[in-house]
């Protein structure tokens, strides 16, 4: 969770609020797996998944489910909770982007303080 200080920094630096969350599969593909010298095929074999299903995730086209995240953590030690948080942030950004007009049309009836 961001601290109040971090949140204030982000709110006052507009360029940070416009960043779109990256799909956790892309993080695995571009950073995590290469750093561990693990291929998508090897990961699929280790966790009992099909290579096409893992390729879909690694290309940002399929979700990292909690079950998948737990198996990835068991295989390579990358935290499952972090993968799940990244997926949630990505999914929320997609929903907000895809429903922007509908969301803006909803009247605000209370303010969280």
C-alpha cells in the first residue's frame, strides 16, 4: 500500500497518474524469467500447465489467477501475492479504460475523506 506521502507525491506528479499498469505476465516474460534463466516452456512443465496457456499469460493475453500465481511462486520463488496485486491493478485499469464514459456519468453521492 502506498503511504500518504507517496500518494501525495503521485497526485502532484501528473505523469505518474497516467502510467498504465503492466500485465504481470509481461513482467514475468521480460524480467523475472530471464533473470532466473527460466523459459516459458520450462515454467509450464514445472507447474503442470500447458505451454500455450503459459504463453498466453506471458504475452499479456491471459490472467495470472491466484492458483497460477501460487504455482509460479512454488516453482521460481516470485511472490504470488505480488503477481495477484499486479493482475488486480491491471484488470481495474482495463475496466476503467473500457468504461470511462459510463463511470464519469455516475453521480458522486459521497466523498471518502
